């Protein structure tokens, strides 16, 4: 496993500490995470308690940068909820 993930799980004890985690989401899937007028992303924000920022489209890039900020627990929950959205959109395990 990557050292990045290890350090990130190690931070779970210090739930008062906030950190941020970046994800890269393909443009053609970002819509299923944002939802209509931001409905889905707002739902994920509320459920996870994390702040989620989606970068503006970058010209020539096929991906969007998503930054999740919060406690380690809320970041991992937000990532989980995003992955659930992605897997339901892409029809399961890829």
C-alpha cells in the first residue's frame, strides 16, 4: 500500500485535526458526483461532514481535481461516498 494512505489512516486518531485529500475524477463522471444543481455533492458534504471543492475544468485535461478537507474520518467517508457514486455510475467493479 502507498505510504500516503498509511499516513492518512494514522491520522484517524487525531480526529480534531483537519487535513485535505485530493482525488482526480474523469470529466465524464464528475456529473454523477455533483448531481443536478449540486444536489449529490451537497448530500455527500452533509453526510461526511467534509468540505469538498471541485476545481474548474482545465483546458485540455480530461480530469477534474476534487479536494476533500476535514477530519480524517470525514475525508474517508466522503471518499467512500464518492466511490459509491462512481461505481454505481460505471456499473460495478469496472
